[in-house]
C-alpha cells in the first residue's frame, strides 16, 4: 500500500516545524522542504521515529528544483497534504519597495505555491488530497510589508482557484491566515524594541499574539477528515485581530466594557 505523504515547505522554521509535528500524527511520512538543507536535516532529527521525516533541499521559487522535489516524493508514496508554508517579507513600506523586492516577495509568497501545487497535483488527485496555503492577515488588511501583503492576497485567491477548478477531483484547498506569530523572524525587531510584543498585544482581543502551535492545529484540522466539507475558505488564526479592536471600539462607543 502506498504511503500517504505530507509536504511542508519552509519546514525548518518555527511554524514549519510545528506543522510537521502536527501532521505526523496522521500521515505516514512528512517531507520537510526547505532552502536550507542543514536546517531541514536538523529539524527532521528532532522528531521521534526519524525515518518518517525526510528533509528535502529545495528552492521553491525554482521550477526545476520543485520538479525534482515532486519526483523524489513520488518515489516515496502519494501526497495527501501539501502545505505551502515558505514565505518571507522584505521592505516594510511601499516607498521602501524596489522592483526587485516586489518580484522576490511575489516569487516566494505566491508563485512558489503555484509551482508546488502544479508539481504534485497528479498525486493529490490520486488521494483526493488537501492543499493548505499559509497566508497572512496582511493579505486581508494593511499592516505593512506591501509586496509580501499583495502576494498573500494573491495566495488567498489562488486558494479559491484551486478549490473551484480541482474540486471535481476531490481536492480541497484552504488557507490559514496567521496574525503576529512569535517566531525567530521577530528576533531582530524584539532586539530593537523589547516591548514589541507587549505593544502588539493591545490590538488583539485575546490579548496575546499567535503561537506556532496555533497555526499547526488549524492546518491539522483543515487537512483532516473533520474538514471534509470545507474548501475554498481562509481561516484566520489571529487571536481576533481581524474581528476588530477593542481599543477602537472603546474610543467610538465611550463604553468601559471594551
């Protein structure tokens, strides 16, 4: 019997590792795909039953490397879940965004998801599999990092495009949109401003920022049979950020209850 496989791109990062850990509970093998082979190998070795975790070096913005990743996957089994998690943000404002940064952010945060999906779509058809794109609240509202944000908005639409066109094959396509997640990517900002998370907390109804495990649990749900009737949606995992801000509601309503 062919093994069912989960692919997680950007798997060496904090969110990626949390997703790998969560998907390992109901997949035979998990591929940790990352541009940094040493980091992917190190991450793979942190899990029990290490033979179930395969580190794969791949620049997901390069079509040839993605094709090789898909070929390697096909030798192991069939893809049941593809998680397009790889991403990064560069310039913080539109005025700081060069054409090169615009293209780089779109290549990594949008085009890479397209390349990965097309590379493994035949395997997903065999398993009536699931695609989960890690988007961002930045793709829904304006929070800075414009090139990244525009790409994430495009990723949300790609999610719907896959859901509608490939639903006839049983393929489900959904997105998770995290808010601020406390990861190593925030270390530089936290070093410059040790109060950055405390300052961010005030905008979140739950009065905290997101943990990598919060994102992973949402991915696990969307990949599971519990979500068999769910496709084409975006699930915000943002501690209530996009629902509204209590501080603004308090200003407008002048009510002490916010």
